[in-house]
């Protein structure tokens, strides 16, 4: 195991989020996550990443728009995994998904 990476710890991992507010009631957010291949075995003998106990690398981009209609009502729409990356960390993660929400508060 000399010279090998610690199991469960990627060599590279990064996240970034940016939010832009072009108007008082509108916010646009973009987020990105990246992680390099993760080994599960101390000697790196697990060479098949897309299986149970397999860990693959990934790069995922998410987008979200939030519009505050008034002080009591919000509407949002978003796209998770915009780039439709197929990756596996114990199990397959969801590919591209579109979400929408309405939120009302007193």
C-alpha cells in the first residue's frame, strides 16, 4: 500500500457556488462539484468503479432560479446534474433532474 491513496479519499475534490441577483426579487444560482476517483481498497485492487462498493469520479453542475413574488410567496425552478454525468458511489446517482417548487409562508 506504499504510495497509494487512502481509501475513501479522492486525490482532488472541489465545489463552487455562485449566486447572481439581477433584481431584488430574483436570484440565479449555479453550483459545480468535482471529485476524482476514490479507491475503496488499500492496495487499489478495486478496478471496477461502476459496481457496488465502487467509486467513480464525477463532475456535476446544478442551476436554480428563485423568484420572490412577494413577502409571502416564492417560486423556484432548477436543474440538477445539468451535464447528465453518470457516476457511481456505492449506487448510481440520479442523472439530470428538473425540479420546481412553490413556497408560501405566513
